[in-house]
């Protein structure tokens, strides 16, 4: 009898403890970086009504689990530094050790962001040197879901940046983070959420895609109950599914900003990308609800056989859509049209890509007074048989790299037939003309998949490809 009562009591105690159990979101692990100089949330699940105590670096806050089983505590602000210990106490205590306070950046996109450091052009020297105790790395396991609400897998914790961990991490992310750490001298956290070959709509929430109503039928099919006749099959390329599984679980973890390398998968729908890409940026900023955090992106690199004739190009149109996205506040673009490879869509010179993103971050987010972009076309003036071009971000002046005439410049008249043109630098302007076009109206520069343009500023940053016309391209849907 006594034994039976003791067994019953033990079972009741065990059930009560389980009912009051708590968890913390999978992004919170040993070795993580939390944001400096601002408040930030820590969240998880537990039984309704349980009081949760969260302590870090001498600060303690409490929260109560709601009826939905969710709890969230807000900590900070804390100065950069560490290591510290984060404790979360309810019916049990969860401890996260070796926690640093600094800046966290989300590194997202498709295969060129996923591309690991061990494959980069300078990996032989850079991997052994990747010993940075104050840089921490977190990789979101690639997965997709028709609905949001899941957590990131708990089998992939934060890791200190060492040669062994860095070699598997995003090369662009690593070089970017290294640039920031050398400049700022604070802990840097990098979260890699990338999946090769995936389009931007897969990374955007259902609410965010409201700006692109053409995706609505596909979203409805993906989210249809399994019991419906012939449920739609979908994969990682379907609208919303990567946002649901790989981005939404990170919200609202305190990030400083985003770096983004993507666009190849959307190149044949470049005109649509003019709307889709800004919609993604606005969506993520809305989801995080921490204002217009910096969103820095890589313009598509050169690829395929060099073009000998001036003509249409879906990659050029995608680059144009990326260029147009700079109209959003706190955005920056790393031009990569000079470091691609003819036979590989994955250029190995990721160190320069990361550096250029780092230049943009230091200027756009951290207020450094520096030249962080190559020349960006701003205005044309037609003067008889010539067109005069002006640019922003010229730094200490325009140069034609290699001392040659400016290459890959085309000009057209009202007939819209482009021919190669002569282009010369005159002070802070470029003057373009061709005897074949006596009455020019438009100029295009580097308008091809793999152009060979050589217009730079004196700081060594390449001009973005551009066109001065707005004539319909090959990716604009027919009426």
C-alpha cells in the first residue's frame, strides 16, 4: 500500500514537473552573440502561468508564460563584451555559457551565400588563419515548410570561429564578419540562412508577397490541407516556404542588419524582381519590428561567355532591378560584375565580395565617412551627337582601369538599335558618341551577362551596369 502511494506520488510529481517544463528558442545556445547597446528579447515555451526569470551580465528580468504557452523577456541594453552566462529559470534552469555581446548580422540568399570558405580562391591561406574567438557562427539547417511556427533545429549550436568551423561556413559571411571585427573591435555574430538555387519568393512571408499578387494561387495550393484531393507538391522553391522554416524562427532575435546574395534564380523574371526584392526587404523589416535595419546585397557577378555584340540580357535586367532597390532607405550594394567567372556561376573571389559588403556596412550603418560604392549613373544630358553622363559615388574621380578607353558602352537613337560607342572621361563625366548614331537618345554600359567594362572610381570600385533608357526588356511580361 505504502509502495503504491509512493509510486503514485512520484508519478504525479513527474507529471507536474513536465507540465511546468520550459524551453528556449533554438537560436539561444552556448557561444552565441547577443546585441549590444539596445534592448533585445529572449523567448521560448512553457506551461501557462509559469514565471520565467532571465539573467545576464548582472541584469535580471521576469516574464510569465501566456495561455498559448509562449513567453518572452526583454533584456538590455548591455555594452559590448563578455563572456557572460545567460540563465533562464522556471521549473528548471537553462544555462547558455560563453555568451558575448556585440553585433549580429544575418547572411542569407542562395548558393553564392551558401558557398563555403574552404572553396574560396584564397582558402589555402585564409582557412588556417580563421582564428577569431570573438567571431561566432550559426548555421540554420536548410529546411522548408508550408506554414510558419517551427523552431530552428537544436542540433546546430553557435560555434566559435576556428579554422575547423570557418571552413564550412559561408565564405561571403566570414569575410564580411572579419572586416567588421577588424574595424569595430567588438564581438561579431554571423547567422547563415541560405539554400542554393532558391528564388526570392521562397524567402518572403505570405504577408510580404501581398505586393506580388501573382503568387497568391501558388501559396494557396501549398497551404492546402493534406486531405484535399491531389494536394499540391512543393519543394524549397515554393513561395514562403524558406521564410517559414528558416527566417521566421529567428524573429525577433536582435540583428544589426542583413547581407544578401541572391538573384540568379530570379533572373528570367527580372522585371518582377523590381517589385519582389523590395517587398522582401520591407517584409523582413516589418517582421523584426526594429526599424529600417541595413540591408546590403550583392549585385549579380559576370557569368557565361563574354558578349561580342550589344544586345538584350536577362542578367543585366536583374542587375538593374537590384540597382533600383537602392531607392529603399539604408540599403547598400556590392557590385561584383568584375570578379565573376565565365564558366562558373559561383565566383571563388569571395574575399572581395565580403570586403565590399563590409565597406557598405561601415558607411551605411556605422557612419564611416568613406567611399563604399563604385560609380552609380545619375543623369544624362544630350548635346547634339553626344551624350554626357554624370555619376554618384565617384570618390576621388573616374578612371578607366588599365588606362584603356572605356569599354562595353553602347549608344542608340530613336530606332533603339544599339551600336558600340566611344566613351571618354572628361572631369567627373563620361562623354559618349558614335558616328553611326548622329542623334543619340540612350546609352547602355555593361549591359550583358558577362561584360568587360572598365569604368571605376579611383578607390578601385567598379561602376554598376546601367542603361539610360526605359524601353521594355526581355523579362517584362507581355500584356
